């Protein structure tokens, strides 16, 4: 038989033979193992290739680089069974297809190839099995830990139990795609293949399009993440940020896939996404993609680390990208503080390196030298022994092992020793860091940060005490530090952090960091706030945590592991690959979260270090002055102004009393009453198909509202989610912009009142949120274990009913100031201004941000107390209860909620409710709103080009999905990668109260690109994209259609996703809970011509009905010379703080394709008054 002949050839010719079968075909793939010449080039034996090809020339076959593909008809089932008998392989057909491989061995029943002795590794690639990770109680995923022959450690995650196995079609498709990908990577003649190296080719405030993924479907996004145990600290001192630059450069093509954008393009075309980051001591790359394309995606991904090109001509573009990323990070106070602390580390120590990189740092040497150093760094540090890889899909573990070992064993191991920083002096000695640092603040926010730099504890993670100590210091319940501060109106928030990143928890140190958000009153009492903190750390020494307290927090941590909400695969593997760098294989899943061993002696040793004499204190606030004195210093990279001084003797004497003067208001936490003990699940009905597939209405009343209910049998978690919408009664004062200020202040007070009482519940995996919007009214969301959710609901509603009882005038003033500063900080960001104004012009009643800020000062205690008395009166209530709860229990929750709504009129007598806002029909043609930034200290401009379409239908929603999938990567590649307009470039499908639209958003640097130039480049791209759409082949369009279909059919990973989709239908009052299924039914009828027509209807300026809105915020080209505006300036000036700009004479007034010149908005309200307002459009057909 041919099959036996191929096996013999495989053994003799140093090849791999892959065999698959469908109902009608055998699929043979013969891979030739190359020799490597002295130059490192791969050489394939032409004799071997021709020998194999000659023997199978009568069959359907095709050649690609390094392989021959053969398809052979399967004549009968008996032939399959004969093949099975001959080879010892079980070859399945239909839905049971498996990829298999054999080299002088056999294929086992699970589809895993093993060595000739029946042991060893899949695909004859040696691997070492490592201990299997310990997982949580409800985790249904399967895990396997490996070490490949090159030293790379791998964690395979199979999610097939809960979400079903990868389909047979996907298995076949993956292998064919991988083969085609290799063909794409090959270039030139056979002579080149055999020995010559070839060069290759050179939203906010608005409901988005309804969720485009669903429940009970068959598709899945697989994901992978690779982490490297080197980060920015390994950048050479003369080129700081080079490791970050290297992370960017490996994306720019490889020898096998030389096109610069081929990886991103492949991932996006197949429904995925990718990203990377560089931390101080590790680098992480991650991707997701539709499962059918996983193996080719991983093959392309692996080439980042096998043979990336990193061509010199790509350097300038990616250097600009790094610089743009840095410019966007400049206004962040937390980034500035971290870099300031790094700058105080002794020069020459790896921890002193500027980690971000920017245009200046990466241009410090000639490009030839930079290019050479990039390649040297990659060869030294991007080596297999320093890498960890996590891959998640629905394939079997055997199938995953086979493919991952085949693909990633190619990554070279340079044989160098693992790095060790232990010989270096401690980077953060108390002699240098036990200081008081005052730094200028970019935000209108007062922050006190106290940091203890402790010896590194990475290797002691099973017994290190920082998790417990940070939980105790950061506790928010009765007797806590925050409680003490709040009762004195000194603080509105406190966080105790450890293990937040490499800088906080790495090879150089472990940090315990306490960050306190101060009120103005707190700013005046910083010494007393610090004293209380030191009194609490003293308490931890004199009354150390007991074993019982440790066990309670251990139990809470285990709850989070045992009943963890399943995260997106890419998010999951990104986290896992990083954890694999630090924890043993048994603890890959739990090492970052669980508390393992109680070591009171070690805890006491660390507690003894938490004293005033070892603390670093950083205070940042606008109230510190303008930093113009002689003692002012300027940090080199971020330009942060600061002073550094010894802690005064007066303060030291005060702090010394912390040991002797105990604070009676402070004590360790009491036992947590919210820890559940009942984890029983609902009885599953038989048959399961009899269970409701969508929420059903179990209570309905024309004026009181509706209860929607759906039990959950899929996710097998003992949790319940409750969503409550209060449609408020229409009153004149509730239709003003000022009402938004009053209700936002009331809700802020409510959250503040709740904090102490609800904190135990939040620790025990409960959650809640409460918001107000003009679209939805008041929305209260809560979730928790089935056993505790009713208690949580009662607590939330009782605090709302007793608002006046808990109200304090001083707290009101403090929280009003907090809301004012939050609004101010928001309007100082160009991106926020851009988004605010787009929605302000599009949506009636959407507030003007500066008007909100100005009116906040007019809110009084009387306003808030009056509203608290009648907020929910006569409200119509929609409630969704979904999860592990019976119908009777759901109705009981509904009745509890209704008992808190006061009815001042007859239940049968309807009251007028606040209406849902509609939308504005934009003026035909081009409308431009160009304004100067409110913050001259920010060097970023922001532009959003929005193209308004018609009221939506199910079909137009689907066309938006097609357009989004087709344009996303093209937009990013053209405007970001090629033209380098900004680090932040993205396209977006928009649905504004039922109207379909499309937008492109860019944040250019003001000193590099004008908003006019950016606008013209967006238009040029849209014109070119039309050409690309028109030239799209039938096969490419079918691939696009398949991508959209797979997106629609992706299974929900968590109950939250299904609830989010159902709740959106209720809030929009469309109730189309099977929207996805209806769209899937329409999908096959979408044509390329229809997509082009839809695209043209949005962006073609020659067509009637063309409506473009370009919101442009002009940033400051001289931002380094300015400070943020005083808050009072914006409070007093309101709208007048915005400089509306007209079209200057230097700009071309209109593109040649436009029918009429653009209209520049000079006053928002004047323009809005010219627009037609339409009621909200419901998309149900």
C-alpha cells in the first residue's frame, strides 16, 4: 500500500509524516528535516525530495518549502480499518478527526504520536513532563506542564470540557492553513531554498453595537502568550529603553514570513488581536485568534524568536511608535512618580535604567550601532531557556503538545546561564530613600504614598507575609486605617499594594506601598495621617496576626481561586505565562493569589521593618506650589519637578510616639460574616433543552415594572447576578444638566456611606455598582454567592433608604470637591474632550463637560437631601436575575426591591417617566468642531472622524461587523505603522441610540502632526480602502465572512458575558435576546457588492446623505513649557475656556471630492439648534 511505502520513506529520509483522514480523503504531509550549513542556513536534500515525489507522482500532491502534501481518496471503511491494523494507528473519521504524526513509531488511540517503544514525546520531539498545576474547584480546564528540549517551559490549557472539543473541520483547516502559510513564507527558486538566504519582502457614554458573541455556539478564540525573563533593566545604559524597542521590532517580519505586517494582518483577518509589553524584568507577547487558525498563528508567532528580520529601515517607524507611547504616558502622575524613584537608584545599577525609551534615548547612538545592539540583545536574551509559553484552546492536550513542541522547539537556546542579580548591592537603601519627596502633580489630586523597600521575596512566595500585611493595612472595614481617616474627612481612598509588577516585586526588592487619596483637610494633616499609619504598623508588631486570621484570609483567597470567573483566553494565558517565570509548575495557577504557609517568625521579621525610619514618603499635590525654588530638581526623562529632603526632626519625634501611644480607633479586622458555606448548585432539568434559553418575564406590571429571570446550568458556579433599572419619574428639575451633578454627588455620598459595612462582602467575592445616565436612569448591579446575595441586596437598599440618617455636611463638601476634581481631571485629557464633544453633538441631553464642571459648584446639601427623599418614588423597575437561583427565590428578591420603591399614586395610575433620549441627524456634508486643548501641559492632540449612517437594522448591524473586521488591521497598519501618525490609532463601529455609524480615532503628537494633516490622511486611507474592498477576491471575501461568522458563534466564557448581552437588550427595550442567531441566519446572504455599497453610503462625500463629523482637539506643541490650568480657571470660565477655531487660510478648504466646504462649529448650542432630533430607534428587524 502507498501508506506503508510513505512510512518507509519517512524513516529512511529523515522526514516527518503527518496523517489525517476525513470521510473521503487521506491527507498526507511529508516534512523534510533540513541540515544546517555553517552559515546557519537550512538545506533540504533535493535527492530526498525528488525520491519521495517520484514515488507518489500519480497522486494529487503539491510541493511547498520543506514539504510535500498528498491527498489520497479513502475507498472504504474496510481500507481505514486495514490501515489501522497495519500501523497500529486508530484513524478516525467524521467528527473524531485528529492530527497525528509518526517517525519510526506508532500513533496511540488518543492521536498522540509516541516513540517506537511506546513512550517518549508526541511527534518524536522530546519533552519533559513537569508536575501538573493545582487548580480551583470549579475550573474545568485541563492542564499539562512541559519543558521542551530547548529549555522552553510550556503550559497547555485545554478548555474542551466546558466549551466542547475543537471541530473536525477546524482540525483539517488548521493543518491546511499552516501548509499554505509555509508556502507564503517561501520565496525564490529551489536553489534559494536549498542553500541561499533570501531577503524576502520589504467609547464612552454610548451603548456600542450589541455584543457580537453568543451562548451555546461552537466557535472559540484560542490564545497564546510567551514571556521572557528579561525586561527593560537589561537595556544598555547608553541606549535606555532598547529592550522596549526590541519588543516592537520583532513584530516587523521574519525570514519565514518577511512582510512587515504579515503577522498582525493574519491575526486580524482571522478574528484575533495581539499585543506585547516590556516590564522592568520581563517581556510578554500575547495573541488570540479563531481556533481554526491557531497552529499557523503560532508558527508565525514563533518566528519572532526564531529568525526575526528587524531590518534597519523599520527602525525609524518603530522608534516613533515608542516615542508616541512615551508622550501619551507623560501626563500620568503614577508613571512620573515611579520614574522619579528609579532615578534615585545609584547610577549603573540595572534598576536605574529609564524603562520606557523615547526618540531621544533611542537616538543617542548612530542607527548602525543601534541596529547592531538590537540584534545582539535578541540573540543574547530572546533565548528558549529564558522563555515560558502558555497556550489555550479546545484541542486535546495530546494534540496541543504535538503542535506546540513541533513549532516552538525551533527557538534556539544559546546555552547561557540564567541571570542572577543577587550579587548586586541593594538598590533602595534606607540611607537614600528614607526621605520626604514632594513632586508636582499633573492631576488635581492630592496623594500621599508611603513605600517600604524590602529585600526581594520572589523565591519565598509560599511563606512571604506581604499578601496578608497588605490586606490588613488596606482593609476598609470598621477599625481600619481608611475608616479612621474617613471619619475625620482626611481621605476618600486607600490602597495597600504589593506584587503589582516587576518594580514592586522583583529581583531588586519587594515593596509594600500604601497610597492614600487625600482631601484638602487631609493634606493639611499629613503628619497625623502618617502617625496613624505608623501606629497601625506598630499594632501589627505588638498584636501580630494569628493563625486563625491567616486562615480566614487564606479561605478568602481560595474562594477567588475555586470560583474564579473564567477570563478571556488571551487575558488568561498572558497572566499564566508571566506567573510561570516565578512559580513552580504546581503553583502556576495559584502562586500569585493563594496564601500557602503561615510563618509567624518571617511575618514578624518583615513587620519589624515597617517603621518610620525605613519609609519613603512621596507627597504630590498642586497645593505644594509651583516648584520654582532653588532646591527644586527636575527628573531627566519625564521632566517632573520635585524636592527631596530629610524627614524633619519634629516629624520623627511625632512618629516615635507610634510605639507607645496606641490608637484606640484602630484594630485588626473582625471575622468576616459574608464568607459562604453553601456551594450547592441548581438541580439540572431533564432534558436540559427544557430549560429556558433566554430570560423570561416572570412578573410584569404596567407601572411597577418587570422581572426577567433565567437560571444558569452551564457555568456551574454557585453565584447569582442581579441587575436593576429604575426608570425615574419625570420632574422638571430632572431634565436639566444640573440634575446630573446632583445625582452624581448623591451616589458618591451613598458609596461612601456604604464602604465600611459592605467591605466584608466585597472581600467575600460579592460586588456592586450604582450609576446614573440619561439613557438608562439609575442602574444598580450586584452579584455574589447564592447564599449571600439576598443579604447583599437588603444592605444596599437599606442604605439607600436611610441616606439622610448617614448624611454628613462635612462629608458632602469633601465628596463634592472630589467630584469636581474628577470632572476637572477628565476635561484636561484631549481624548476625553474629543469623545465628550462627539457624543454631545450626536445625542440629545448628553452633557457638555465644561458645563458640568462649572455647575458642580452650585450643588447644595439641600439639593442632595431633597433628591434622596424622592429619587425612587414611582419609579418603573426592570430587574434581571440570572444564575444559580430558583424562580421563587428570584421573585423574593424582586419583592424586596419593590418594597423600597414608594408609590405616591395608584399602582394602576401611570406617571410620566423620563424619556429615553434619541439622536441628532447631522448636517449633510462635513462638519468640523476644532477646539484648542484645555491643558497646555499635554502634548497630545486628538481627532475623531465619525460617519453617520441611517437608523439600523439587523442587516446593517451585520454589515458594520463586516466592515470592522475588514478595516481594523488596514487602518492600524496604514495610519499607525506606515504613516506613524500616532501610537493610538483605531477604528470603531458605532451605534448611537439605534443609528449605525463608523469612526476612526487618532491621538497625534501636536509637535509632529496637525489635526488637519491627520484628517486628510484619514480621508486618503478611506479612499484607498475602497479600492482594496473593490479588489477583494471571492476567496478573501469568503474568509471575511467566515471571520464574522466565527465571531458571532464564539461561546460565552463566563456568565457575565451572557448577562451583559441580555441586560443590553432590556436597557434598549428591544428584548431581542436571540439577536445573534437572527444575524447568523442573515450572514450567508451578505455579498461583497452589498458591503461596498454600505461602506460608500457612510464615507463617500459625493453621495446624498453623506454626514461626517470631525471633532478635533488641538494639543500643545510646547507642552514642556506649561503647567496644567488651575482648577478655578476652568470653574470660572466654563465653556469660554474652549477656543473654537475656524479653517485657516493655509488649509485647503475642502477635499476635491467634497460637494461643499466643511462647516466649522463655533458654538455647540447654535449648531445643535439647527439639527433634527429623532426618537431612539429600536433595532429589532
